[in-house]
C-alpha cells in the first residue's frame, strides 16, 4: 500500500481498540447512498520506477536548447547550494510556523529575508511573501486603497507598460470590490509612461502603479512619475524586478519622498522557471502603513530567559483571527521559494547581485546591437532598457517563432494579441546566461527564420472553433 | 546569530558570479542605485552552514510526527520532489509555445481529469495558488453566475461558526456580506438556523464536510436542498478532502463548487508555509466561469484555453499557470496511488484518527463530540483540566514539543474551549501513534504532579516560550546594522 505503513496485525489491533469489526464501519455516519465504490476514471497505481520513466519522457518533450523569452519569468544561473539546502526535509516539509519554538529555523530565515528584501527596495518593512508577482500587485492595490488617508478616491492608475497578465489579475481580484481601474497609454516612441500623457489623467487617485523596468524592458522616469502621483494624492506602488534593483534606483528612493509600496515577482532571485511556478510575490512598504500590509510577517522578540527569538507577529490583521474583517484572505505564503531566495541573495551578496544585473544588461545590449543589423528588423523603442526589448519584425511574429522552434530556440514572446498597435512586435530577453556565441546563434537563426516564415498570419488557422474536451 | 552578523566587507562567493564586463552602460545616473543593499558578504561555506544549522531548528514531517489538525501533514514522497526537478520541467518557460510545452501540458490535463473523477465535478481549473485563492475563485464564480442571470440582489454568503477563517475573509474579498450560523451540540449545523438564514439575499453557503469539528455533516443532502431552493449555491472547502477521498464525492453531496488543497490531500510539500495549490472544481452550471488558463486536448495535442475560448471566465489569478511545480507533484502522487490508493487514503486516515481518539478517551481525555465517530481528525477539549489544574491547551501543546511531537492545532475551531484538533494522517504507523498517546498520558500526569512544568514549557527547544506581545508592540521586522 503506497505510503501506508500498517501491517495486517496493526489493523486488527487498532480496530479492536476502537471496537469495530472492519475499517468500513468507521464510515457508518456517512449516508450509504453517498458512498462510492470505485473510481473507474483513475488509472492503476505506478511504482516509483515506472513513474520516473513516464516523467522523464514527458520532461524531455519540453527541453529546448536556447530560451530568449522573458516577460516576467527569467532564466538565471542558480548556484547548486540554493536548492540543495532548500530541499532539506526540515525546510521542505515544515508548515507555517504557528509553533514558534519549534520553527525558529524558518522564522529566523524569514526575518533575514524581510531585511534583505526591504533593503533591496529601500523601504522600511517587508512581509514574508505572497503567491506571485501578479497577485502581489493586486494585494498592493487593495492595501493602498485601505491605507490612503489623503483621498477617498477609489481610482487606480495603471500604465499599459505593466505586464498584461498582471493587469488581468488585478482586474480579476480588485474588480470584485468596486475599485475603478484606469489604464494609462504609453508613448509610442519610448515605450514608457510620460508626464505629457499623464497630464490628461490628472485628478485624485488612490494609487499609481509604476513598473521598473516596464514590460517592454524600458526604464521609466521613476522620479518624475512618483512626484506627479504624489501631487494627485495617490500612493505610489513600484512593481519592479528585484534583481534589477541591485543596479537601478530602488522604489524607496524615487522622487522627493520615495514610493510608498514596492511589489513584484521574486522568481529572478534563485527560483527556476518551472512552467510558471511556484514563484513568490514580495511586498514591502513604508513603516507608517505596516498595519495594512497583508500576509505573514515575522518579528524579533525574546523568550522567557531574555534570549533572542522570532515569531509571527501582527496576527490581528489576519484571517484566522479577524475572519471577515481581515486585511486579506491570504493564509498560505510561498515559504519554500523565499528560503531559496534568501540563500541565493546571501550567496551573491550586494556585489554579486549587481554583477549579475550588469551582465544581464550587457547581454541584452549585445543582442540589441546584433539584431539591428538584420534587414527589416527594428528596435521598437528608443531610450534606456534593462535586459529585455521589443523588436519589430518584417514578418508575422508567430510564424517566425514557429520557424525558430525548429532549431529548438524559443525566440521570444509575440505581442500580436496583447499589443496589436506594435506591428509584428516581439519581446525578447537575454540574461547573464547568454554568451556571445548564444547571441550569434540567435541572430543567425532569426535571419533564416525570417527567410522561411510565411507572410500569412499565423492566427488564421486558429479561427476555426473546435469543441474543447476536458475543461 | 544572524547571517548579517557574519558578514565581512568584501568577502564573496565569486565562483557564482558572472564574468565582469568593463563596457559602459547607457543608463542615466538618475536611474541608477547609489548605495549597496544590506545583503551579507559571506563565503559559500558560511551560507551553507548557516542555513543548514537553521533548518535543524525546525520541526518537520521528515523529522517529527506533526498531527496539526486541518493541515494534513502527511509524508511528501521524495521521488516526486526529485522528478519535479527534471531539466525539461525545471527549465521550461511558462510562455513557451504550446508545441514546446506538450510534456507539462499532458501532466496538467491528466491532473484536471483525476480531480474531476475524485470530486464528482464537471470542470476543473488548476490555476489557484492556494486554498484561499481557490475560495476566492469559487466565490467569484458564484457571483458571476448570479450576475449572468440578472439575479443581482444576492449579497450574502452563509458561513458556519466553525468554518476556517479564510471562508469569511474570501467572501468579503468578493464583495459579499457574511452571515454566520451556529453549530448544534452534536456537531451538526443547526438546521433551523440554516432555514432561517436563507432567503432571496443568499448567494451561497461555504462548508466543509467533514466539518472542522472532525465529524460528518449527516444532513448534507437536506442542507443542499434548502440552499438550492432559496436560489443559493454550495461551496465546499476542500481542506478536509483527505477524510473522504475515494469514499464520498462533494459533487454527489450537492456541492456546486469547491477547492482542493494539493498541499494537503495530494502530499505536496508545505515548505514552511507554502507553496500550496488550490485548484477549483465545479458542477455544470459554473463551468463557463472557471479561471484561466486551463488545458484542453484535441486529437493527441494539448492546448491552453484562454479568454478567447472562455469569454465568461472570472479571469486570471496568477501571472502564468499557478504553481506549475505543485501541479506536477500532485499528479505524480496521484499516479503513484492509483485508483486503489485513493480510497485507502481516507480509510487509513480515519482509522488512525479513531484509534488515537479511542486511546485518549480511555486515558481520561475528553472528546468534544463524544457521541460522534471521528473523521480523519477530532477535537479534545481541556476545559476540565483548565478549571481543575489551571493548565491550558497551549501549555499541553508546548509540552508536547518537549516530547518531540509537533503540537496539534490549538484553539481552533473557536467555538470549542481549550481545544486541540488532532489529525494524524494515513502515513503514520500504529507505533508512532502509540508513542504520541503515551506522551499525552504522561503530560496529563505531569499536569497533576507538577503543572509548572507545562506552564513553562518548552524546555528542550532552541528557545523557551517567546514573548509575542513584545513582538507586536515593539515591532522589530528588519535587522539594522549598527
């Protein structure tokens, strides 16, 4: 019996202690007409050896040689020590540290994490993590609406340079609470949010979201945007790449008084791509609004001997105490991923992290200079960028990506559906994992792909409606 | 010692750094960081040693029996963890083309099908990243359903007083008012109170069955009729699915929507508080509103379903596909169990719970619901001991730690005074359960002979009882270098 240790004798002894004849009798309070006999749709059990073989076959199908997709999930070198230590059973198989004295390992680690993340964002405090970057942005917005005492406005301004999936998640979560979400268009030349555009949207708002770098990889003028937003009485929420903050000005330093809240996706700090998760969302803020911060928070205290120790604190904000009046319904966090990230940041230190950010910048800029030499390929936006950029191709992007896939290259993300105004737009990323040789390979294969790709729009074949199975 | 206190200026683990590049950058100075963040400067060995040492200060399933009620702390198979690290899974980008994602998508599709089968539901979306997000998605679907019918006056969700705190919090996040109804002395919901509570304002009810009191709600069919007749829908909180896996299906009980905690029933690791996984399953009526993305199969090929395919979806809940690695692990666990293994989960979880209950009762402990059969968990109340011996459930919980057992869930559900909620799970042996009972018996004796031993527990852990009041009053949430 998989994972069940009972011997026949154990079962007999246990049933006799309970005073019933058979296990089935233990279900006697469940009405008989509700009980099922079997589950025909589920396959027979496998041994671990059989499962390993099946999973290896499936994993191999998804192997690619070179990946140039970014768009919110980034390939980075992860030191072996990160997941060796994270996978220790004492981290992997512990639960939320409700019994503080039996969870000092996880609690101290979370305190160290909060310190590192708050410092990286140049803000006062951090929580112990949320689900992912997109849901962290939604929580940040709800938090800003609760915390903003200068205005009663329920209006939120979000630039279209924020990841389209993040905006979608915000709509799903925040939209349930009657908050008005206003999207801010971008300057077609720079691919950024400009004061000229913002002037048309002046007026009180509860919060303004500033991405850095933005979805296109472009750098926003964070100082000017922050000061403008504060003039509208809005709280400023920075949604940022945490790795980039070792190189770029951190949210707490933006403008005259700094962003009020910073959030984003923690994945670049030691978490593998893994088909989109588990990752973790981070959320930091200024200390005057800490009581509106959702999620678990760890504090340092002392034990009855006066010795240093760590506990979950400010629990009066949380659902298990406040129920319907909680700041959020969140219960689970992403502790394991935070464990990996804390180990990653400790290994890299301030200098290593900055070195990686610089290497990402240089790899992307090498790619940018080289693709520009391909006839018909243009870089869509002027201005500085980090490790990602939008290209305009002379042919429909989806067809080109299919061609590149034949060389086992993942060529980037098509923007045809999300940003149709950018004709044949392709979002492409290079991190420190890409060598000059990789970049040359990409450029060469992109040339070939452009020659082979058809001019017909790839989307046409998808207009046929097929009845979907298995939803 | 904190990692920061081990830091030495300019010490580094350079073998992990990329090579330095001396070229200039075109980023304006105003956009650059001027100071260094407070990260430690330590060697690789120091990092490995520090965090290995910290790990040893944790209790975990791998090291201790962890009977934390409502959390289903069962064994997390190591083989599953290892296989989730296969390169093709680990390095797979979430926005890869469908043609380069068939391996992962086949796993996702299979888990959707398995969850449909065990819940008796018609549609499944795996994207919610934890139970509470599944609850949010479920309630948002209930709301979308009523709105699509123009039935907009329904503004109330009914929640029993014994429910998990996430239930009312999720209802509020979806813009609903919460109406609480009481539980009867037998542990069942008070049917009169339910009848009085429902009406044209009822959007739905959130329940778990077996309830958080560890007993099966026997009149569930009748309840479902009352709520449905009033025009409301039934939400099933899957936190306790382990109790009935392969035995009873929420779909057959009359539920319209539910979530499943993969980190409980499907043995994915809890990771010190997460990640979790909270897929939602729905009956026919709610299928159009499921959150995206989902996977469909056409011929032999898998394809993502997005808003173009599902125009009535409540939308996206995560940047990508929820906790993909957790989905993989849950699928692998389900494949190891197979159809036979599924119902054994419920059987042996129930056997273990009833066995501890029987032994504790004989030893003089008081079950909160003495006339009822335990499900996969049960409650004992220390009300009597608190009155006579002046010890609390907290004291017993802390003393258990000294015996090398993680404490049960304390003071939940809120309606039972001085309670401990005990859930052993199916993966523990009789011998472990016997040792746990022995420890409880010994602690009860200590409570009579030397109650201070309990009040000042734990004595053998890295720290003694911690001052939580100080932690909340004098907030110290980040380290500051002196």
